[in-house]
C-alpha cells in the first residue's frame, strides 16, 4: 500500500473511533444520565468543566446524549467507502 493509502486508512480509522466514542457516550448519557455524570465529576478543573453543566440536569444530559448519537452516526455514515 502507498503512504497516501495508509494515511487515508488511518484517518478513516480515527474517525471511526471518534464515532464509536460519541455513540457510546451518548447512549450512556441518554440511558443513565445521573450515573454517567457522577462518574466523570473530577477534582481536575478542566475535566469537571466538561460535565458540570449536566450535574443535577438529567434532561439536559439526555438531550446532549441524543445529539452525540446523531453526530456519531452521521460521522460513521460519512466515512463509508466511496463506491
């Protein structure tokens, strides 16, 4: 395989991993919002900053979960091999 082909495969695999993460995280946030947010609360300010808006707001986390699911599926769909 050429370097260009290897690069393209690497980029597609990275995109696929991002899509899988988005879908999985979205699904957990949708189904178990309180547990999921509590798990990610942290003493590290940068990490806690990401989940703080969802603390005590399970509907907000569920809505974000739906957005993550949609974005992950859209990304995975965009990565299909051109025919």
